[in-house]
C-alpha cells in the first residue's frame, strides 16, 4: 500500500476544472452521489465509490454508488460489517506524518486479512481502492473511496496525479453536502445563484456587479458561452470580467475559484 500527504488544491485543465465545478453544483441535491460519480469518471475511470466512517462503536456509510453496472455497494458494505471491519488496518498509516488528510492506494491482493479480501473484494469483483483518509479521532477514520473492478485495469500514475488534483475539492464538497442534506430537500437547492453571489459579495466587496454575476455562474458549473447567453453579453466580455475577477482573487483557474468559494461559504466553527 502507498500513502502520501494531501496538499493544497492543484489547478488542472478541463475537463478536471469542469468536473470539480459540477461536483460543487451538486451539493445538497438528492442525486449528489451519482452526479459525483459521473463527474469523477470524466477525470478518472472508476467502477464505484463510497464514503464512510469506521472505528468507534458506529461504523456508518454516508454515500455510495456504482457507475454503469448493477449497484452492489450496499452488499459489499454489509459484507464488510460482517467481521472484516474489525480487523481492517488498511487505513492505519503510520509511515506518513501529516496533520491533514492522506491519500492511500492499495490493490485487493495487498489487503492483509483473507476474510476482507474474500468477503468484500473478491465476492464483489473489486480489484483496487484509492482513498482520501481523514482521521477524526484516535479510533475513528472518515474515508472517501474510489474502487476499480476487475477488468478495468489498475490506476496509472497519471490517474493518481489527477485524483490528487481533485481530491481537496471533492472531500470539501462531500463534507458540505453531508452538512446540508437532507435539510436541503426542505430548503431547496442551497447552492443557488443568489446564495453563491451573496457569499462573494459579502467576502469580496471589491468585486464589481458584473464580476459577481460571472463568478457566481462559474461556480455553479455554467460554461462561459452559457454565461454569455444568460447575461446577454458577448463571450469576450464575459472572459474580460472573469479575468478581472480572477486577478482580484489571485487565482488562475475555475477549480481554484470553486475551492475559494468552499472556503468562504464554510460555516463558522
């Protein structure tokens, strides 16, 4: 198994930035899990994903989904809870010192306990796991996991690098979604155009009205052509407002804007 520190967000070209923006736009929606899985597959082909907390007295799976095949994530979670979770040390990384989340990567054959390999990975045809691991206490771990099925091949170095690029925003989006949902069902989509615009307006009063219009729509995942149509402006004009806003915010890419929004919109501790 390999593990390394999860650093700050890295900027990447499309479709990475588009995928990140669309993941953020799905926060609070009932189909968040499947929408995230679809966007992740634009960047890194995966078979399924899950988000869970293990350790302590109450292991809990928060999100899961399978991409373009029968969903077996509930069955694999139940198999995991039938005993393998009690001896699972695959998240207990001791050779990497980091204050924040870690990325871990292992194949099914690297799992040390036979029951875990057989009941979970072999029974459900999974070959590999790529995770963001967040220790929450001495005994509890929060994990966001991407899985490959047998026949999909193994993650390449390029794909591992791509995951490291999107992992900070992906993890932040999951935390935000879990905080807002299911309350979001009653309130409507909390990531509305108005709410995003107000966040920037509150924290960055130096942005002009048109710059606020453009950055809010950009966070929601709209293309620049779509923003131009929505605002009744020409595409070069939209890009000018974008460039001016990015210069004020000291960023260069859409993914950095999404990360910036997640920071300023996070609830106070």
